[in-house]
């Protein structure tokens, strides 16, 4: 998965890496946003399925969008 992906309808997913957190949530997380507003952090790709259909997820590549 790229560092940022998107799905139709305004959904975006960013891969974030947390370290030295007080609640021990260290590691890679998938940050889900809807029209730029943070919605949730999930650990697995399967966890994204509760927000939108996984088949609609695609890399957010500005060069592809410009073509």
C-alpha cells in the first residue's frame, strides 16, 4: 500500500508510524479520514472494511490523476 490511498466519496487512508507512545500503540497504523476529518485509526487492512468497500481503495497518486 502507498503512503496515502483514497476511495470514492472523500475517504483517504494514510499509513502512519507511531513511536514512544504512552499507551504503547507503537507501530504502523492506518489513519482513516473523511473529507480531511480524522475518523479512526485501524491496525489492519481488514479494519478499513467497516468504513468503505476495500475494492474501491486505490493509491493516491497525483501523476495518475493529472493524466
